[in-house]
C-alpha cells in the first residue's frame, strides 16, 4: 500500500535521524546545527555525537537556493476549511512543524485552480521553506515555473497532483470503498446505492472500490444506484436519498462517500421513517451518539497531516531520495447502521 515506510531510506541522513539517535526532538537538533536558541551543554554534546556517528551534514547548497529557509516558515494550502477532515489534518501538520521550530502560513484554495495558483505564488513569494498542498484537479505543471530557482520542496496530501513529481500522502480510498460495500453485502444486501461527492480523485477511488466489491460478489453494478452529486452538500445528499428510497425499486443499503453525505442520508431516512443500512466514509462528530450509531470507514486524519509534515521537513533538511507515495490504511467501525440486515 505504501511505497514509503514511516522512516524512509534517504541517500543522506536527516535531522530526524540525528534526533532519533540522540533521543531528542528535531527542534533541538535544529538549534544545535544552526546555533540558534539555548541547548544544555550535555544535550548539545549528545546531538553532536549523533551527527558524527551517522555522518549528518547540513545541506548548504539547498539552503542557499532556498532563502526562505531562514524564516523557518512552511506553507499549508488546503481545501474547504469548514470540512472537519481538513481542520484535523492541518492541526496535526502544524503541531509537527511547530515542534521542529517552524511557523506555518495557512491558506485555502477551495478547489479553485486560479485561486490555488495565486496562493502558491504568494506563499513562495514569502520565501517559505516548503509547502504542503491539497491539490485541485487542474494541471500542476505551473509549479515548476512559479518555483523557479528557489526549489521549494512540496508534499501533496489527500490526493496526487497532475503534472508534478513530488511526494504524496493519502488515504487508501479504493480499499475504503471496497470495505464499506463488502460489509453491506455481508449483511445480505444486493441493491446498494452509492452517493458520490465531486472529486477528481478521492471519491472516484471510493466508487472504484464499490464497483470492485460488487463484481467480486457476482453483483453487476446498477447505474441507477450510482448518484454523483454536483456540490456534495448535506442537502443534496438528503434530496438524492429521498428520491432513491421512494423509487419503484429502492435500494436496501446506501454507501455515502463523505461525512457530509452521510449526514444527508441519515436525515432522509429519518424523514421517511425507513430503516436502511448505511455506511459512511469518514467519521464525524456524534456519529457514535445517535439513536442508531453510524457505521463508518475511517482513517487517521491526524496521521495524514503528521506524515506529510515529517516528509516535508526531511526534504527541507536535504533528503534527496526519489519522490514517493504513502497510502495510509482505513478501517471499518461497525456501530449499528451498517449492520441492518436485508430482510
């Protein structure tokens, strides 16, 4: 699933390697290497011993090409900040950056390619040491032009970017879609609807997993049960679910590909007073506190942010290994709605 282990094999040691060997935080190593801040003498000696033991060298060439490193600031460009998924991701990434002595400039493009391009240009213009980006669906070849000779390292998170060769950290969306659908099949359901939020990557992979699970069980996907929404709001999901459940041949189960859609499905089921099996992708607040707790497929969103931040810090520190893709695992949490068996 992942082409990278949590501790990647780089062609040169990084500050994180030094920190692990010396038993200190990365920010402590940074202070010793850069001669900034106060570090106890015995701690500094331990850090210097680790530096000598593993042959760590600060990448002076990279630093000279990236004057933004002097500001000890990284940029974080996300999607819709009202989405708890991105809020959780950002919180974890900021914590890792702060622990390493970096400040974070936060920006949002909200899935608009022009806004994203402008935001990236502004962040690089502020001489950030590196960027974590949730990319939109446009071509990202423009990054080479904007980046120029600064060579600012970039890590994409949640989805890959077209036209750009950089590290990617994401969730195994296809496996999540497969797990959700397989679980409903195991409860005896064969007419399983799926609500798909607009996304050029994440929900598309969840749809792929849904179709794979059906076909592996000998069920041919019914195009009438695949509903792709225009905006992916809770209100749209609720309306679409009402239409599905009041049709001549309604589904007996629904897979919702985002937390917002799951909420809409549950509202429609409540309004119609029907008991339909539901599995959602991504956990959401109070999902376990409802009269019938909600079954979800979920991943460690904070780990997504932490992993992206660690990889970026390694790149800033001179890691020149080939760009890789890390896919974090998902798990299904059975709470009740997904266990409603086919009558």
